[in-house]
C-alpha cells in the first residue's frame, strides 16, 4: 500500500539563508519519504509575518506546525525524525 504524501509547508522569506538550507533538507528527504512541499513567504501576509517572524524557518506537516527555529535552526536530523515518526503510523 502506497502512503499518501505528507503535505509540508515551509514558512520563511526571500533572501533567508536558513530558510534555503531547511528547504534543501526537506527536498533531500523527499527522496526518502512521500511528500509535497509548499514554500510560503511570510512577508506576503501580515498575519503570517507577525506569527512567524521570530521563528523562521518553521515547518508544518499535514497542517500542524511541528518545527520552529526558536533556539536553533531546524536540522536535517529533526526533520528526518519527525517524518519517520509520521510514516511509522
């Protein structure tokens, strides 16, 4: 049975090196896990900007924000661990 792809949203903004790094990590993990990636520029929506400006890059999976860059940037290992957990269900 083929699992439905996970819907991943990366909240960030243009010219954000950390956001670009997290995007690359998600794309690399896309080789291992079924996923669809959407990039959302928080600068285009005042509400999103207010919500995420201090925690980007932030990652939502299937509608749930699961990783925020608060004390450190979201790592490849954290992303992999979360995706493993979700595919094990």
